[in-house]
């Protein structure tokens, strides 16, 4: 990739090389696209640098790498393909492509040939060794051979390679198990480690505290669940009782209706109207009788309108209890009282089938 530094130098070279003793080679091996040592090409580049210097221009600090060589060969390949294509077919891309595939020449980046798919045939790669040029001296990348994309296509002399620790001039590559040079710890590393240890201790303590709280919470939840189960059982029993009471009320209402159908002694003041509420006009004696009874306790009261409640079910229910008392020789002690309804709709009371009271 573009960040690879084979045949290049890291920016922090002095700090990088400080990790190696003066008598030890870095020993790195890396590959790049093939770098052809074409004398004419390099002579041209050197001449170009000299011309830039004479013209007062800033010359390139180093010679162009393999990318420039491939660019040159790409231009040459296109020119050669166009030259081999008849003039009338030079707008035909397929024809030009077939001419490119047939090319075979020695370029500045090496042998240039193509596969049927248009890829470079058997591309080669240069192998570089990063080593010291002398004991304790400078370092450089040294071209030690090349390799193709097929097995057995390598061209390399192991004796030209300087390996880390093992040194140079070996007949075969050394074993990879030799130790790497130790890294020097920066001053901030122990501080960071101490902070991490403290954080781990803090997290561990917090974990145990949370675990203890979770255990206590689980115990509380178990007790709450037991109470909830007990309350659920009670609620089920209450529902069963409510159902029994509801059935009893329905049965009671049915019996009251039957008794009302058989009962003939309705109040003498009732009319033949089938309405529950029957209007009482000032011409009726009952109107003035009610007003007289109200003024016994409320002297300033007046009647705006007056209706008589003719609820057969309520009257039957009332008569049943009154008759039951008299059958047992108990004085009924009947009284007339006033029933207010506040903001409640009065129809809730006078249409009741049970007792005719606002139960609040």
C-alpha cells in the first residue's frame, strides 16, 4: 500500500534505530513491484535532476520509484498498440485491446506481457533487505533479488541477505525463533498500568457490591411474589363471593317482581299511570299534604314541582319487610323522612329495584 515503507525510510529513523545495538542489523525483508536496473532509464533520471538544478528548480530528492517505471511502460505499450492498429480501427477499443495483449517487449519495469484477461503476465517483485552498510554506520535498503508470481520463479542469493542477530553471509535462512530486541518502556507506561490496576480494583469492588444488592433485591422480590400470590388467592375468593352475591341479588330482584305482581295493596294515592314518576299538581290534596309535612322542619320551604314515585318493585320490597315485622309481632315504627340526592341524578334512586337509597 501507499503507507508501506519497503525501500523507504520511516520519519523517526533515529528513534527507530536506537532499539538496535551498533553491531546488530535490523534485518527486515520486504517486497515492492519489480525495480528494473535499466541503465538508460536511470541515466535519464540523473540527467533530469542535473537539469533541474541548473535551471534553479527544486530537483526530486530521490529517484522515482517503480510507479514511474510502470507509467513509462504503460505509455510505451499504448503507443506500440496504436502503431500496430490500422488507422481506420484506432477508434475500436476491442481491436486496440487485442493488440495490447499481443505485445511482448523489455520495458524499464521489466518484461512486459499480458494475459488474455489483460493482466500483466507473470509479474515480478523486487526483494529488499534493510541492513547496516558498515559496523555502527548508516542503514539502507539493498536489492537482494526478485520473485515472480509462480512457485520456483524466485531469483535470490541468501548470502546477500543480512538477518537480524544472525548476521550476513549465511548459507541458508536462520530459524525464526531468535528473540526480538526488548522494547524500552516509556515513563508513562508504569503510570498507566497503575491507573488500570486501580480501575480494575474499583470495578471489582463495585461488582461485588452490586452482586450483594442484587441478592438482597432477589430475596425481597421473592417475599413480594409470595404476598402477591396470597393477594391473588384472596382476590379470586372475593370474585367468587361477588358472583354469589350478584346471583343472590338477581334472585332477590326476581322474587320482588313476582311479589309485586301478586300484591294488590298499592298506596291509595297512586294513579293508574304506568310511569315511574307521576306529576302532582297543586290541585291535589297530596301536594299540600307534602308541603305541610316539609314545613314542620323547614318553615320557609316551598315546592317548585312535585312528582310521586310509583315504583312497584320498591313498594313490594318495602311491604315485604314491613309485613315480616308485623307477622312477628314487631312494631314497624314507620316514619316519613326526606332523602336528598346532591349532584346525583335522582333517577338512580327512584328507578332502583332494591332499596331506593343513594348508597354513598
